[in-house]
DNA sequence: GGCAAGATTGGTAGTAACTACCATATGGCC
DNA sequence: GGCCATATGGTAGTTACTACCAATCTTGCC
C-alpha cells in the first residue's frame, strides 16, 4: 500500500477522533462541521469528502462492526447450519463492538440526545437487517422463505440491540457473551409472550 | 370544539395533502418546503409550526397509526393476557394502516428513494418499540423482565414490518390479516432458524 | 532526477432546511 | 364593541450540504 492510502487513513482517523472529542465536550448539536474541520486542520470540503454527513462521523464505527460480520456470513458455505451461523454473527458483532466500549457508549449517548443521530442509527440497523434478510432468504428453502428470513433476521438484530442496550446501561453487569446467551435461551425456552395465533 | 380547532385541523390537512401531491409529482428531494407552503397558501413559518421537519409531513400518518394502537394497549387492564394483547396491537396497527393504503404505499416509496425519510421512519419504529417495551415490562414479573419485554416488543414490531412490507410489495396478494396470522404461526411453529444456545 | 497523469486538497458561491423573533390579524369571551 | 389569547406572516440569520475550480501533492515512467 502506498503513502497515499496511509495518509488517507490517517486524516480520516484524525477527523473522526476530533469529532468525537468535540461532540463529547459540547454535544452534537452545538458542534459545527466547520469546527471539526478546523480542529482536524483540514478544509470543510475535505471533511465532506470523507464523511458525507455529520451523522456519519458518529456512526461509522458501528456500521463497520455490523457489516464486517455480515461480510463474514456471506462468505460461509451454502450448507452452513443457520442457527449456528446466526449465533456466530451475533457473537462477531458483539465482539467487534466490545473492542471499543467507550465509543459505543458515546454513540448511544449522542443518539439519546439527538434525534437525527438516533434516526440514522435506526436506519443503519434497518439496512443491515434487510441485507441479512436477503442473504438468509438465499439459503432457505420451502414455503414462506421471505417471511422466515425476515423474522430470523429481525430476531437476530433484536438480540444484538437488546444486549448492547443492556450492556451500555450497566457497564459493570453481566458479560456481553452471557447476555447474548441469556437472550437466546429465553427465545428458545418459550418464556417470551409472543403474539398468539387465533383465527 | 370551537372554530379555532376546526380551522387548525383544516389547514393541517391541507398542508399535508398538498405536500403528498408535490412529493408524488416531483419527489421528496425536488420539493422545497416553500413550495409546499405556497401550494397550501400559508407562510413557511406557519407550516413549520404544524410540521417541525419536512419528514414529519410524510410520516405523521404512520406515526398516528402506531401510537393509537399503543394508547389502546396502555388502557387495557393489568391482568390482560399478553399474547392476546400483542396480537390485538398488531391487528389494530394493520387495521389503521389499511384505511389508507395509497398513503402507506407512498410512504414506503418515498422512504425507498430518500435516505432521510427512511431514517426518520426507522427512528419512529424504534421509538414505538421502546415505548411498547416499557409498557410490557410493567406488566411482566419474574426474571429477565427487561429482556423478555424487549424481545416480545421487537418480535411484535418485526411481524408488523414484515406484513406491511409484503403487503406493499404485492398489493393483490394475501389479505393483510392472513399475512399476520401466517407470520405468527411461523414463529409459534418453530420454523424460524433462531440463533441457538451453545456454551 | 524530472515529468506527465491522476488524485487530493482548499476555497468560493450557492441552496435549502430550520430557528428566533416581532408585528399583525383573527377567533373567543364579556 | 372591546379585551385577551392565539394563530399567522415576514425578516434575518445559522448551518448542513452541493457544485465547481484552481492549486498542490503522490505516483509511475523515462
């Protein structure tokens, strides 16, 4: 890799770090893009080339964690056992997120304070779930493939969201991995008041 | 109710209708708020008082459908059977949405074309699911109340989303009510490849 | 080393969503 | 008719974001 890519990674990282610093100090709404650009010593024009929207600055890390795991899932052999595969996806996403707990917490804090951030986070999750649904549908057979895939993808994402939420809310609680196991156990054990079928 | 509220409802409706008309003709991005205000013969200032953001113009109907059903659920007696209650919530949301199919379809079309609309839609859904989670948690007892409530609320919302998506994608397909039953049946029947528990 | 090609950068000008604010007009009540 | 609360319209300003252009820097080639 050449010097060009190196510098690109460096400035990208620099901008991202400065942005989190300013968001952390003054809040998302009270920080302008120009301030971030000035702090990173680049022109606003350059900043926009790296991060098309202000929210991207906050959410890129989460996006990477999610789509890395999805990429892994796509590369798995066609005869992969789906329940196992989905568990691995969950573990991979959580494992990636755990590598930077402070940033995850900050993302959730910013999302809680700023509607546009939570909107983009929700959209990111929605997009990921849709792509997982497509990938799952391609690996399923029988009736109601679309339904089944969508429900499985939705449930997978639900577990991830719930575990992360619980983890963020009380940092010194149960291990993330155990939380995931607990959630999956509840689903399997039938302890959830799922909507019933009644004609 | 006085003449004041009547006029308010009327202008609100007028603005909303004109907005959908313009969005439908020229797309969301190619319609400015000022154009909508001009079409509704009100000042931009007035429009912003009714609809704080451009996206609200698109999503208010869906928001009303969702939160009406949630309001109903909140009013139910404390000893309500939760699976039955959640099924009723699903039926109520779908029933409300079905009263205006064209608008639902338009919302989905606009969301598909415009990231900011899909972001706000996703955020709306996320907010609704959170409030349902809180309501459910208050009605549950035993261990892992938070987890159980979150998983149940997530599953409920998943079913709604999947049914609406399927319904919008092929308008002449199965009845909405039957789609919901099919989704719930799949969940109950264990046909979904849920993540397994493996230590 | 030097040079041409292509990529990266910074700056300028402009659009449009949204906010804060104030003067005016309108409906509700005596 | 007159008073009060509320709704309205307009103005000025901030800020995210886009399109575009000139200058600078990296890279591959001679």
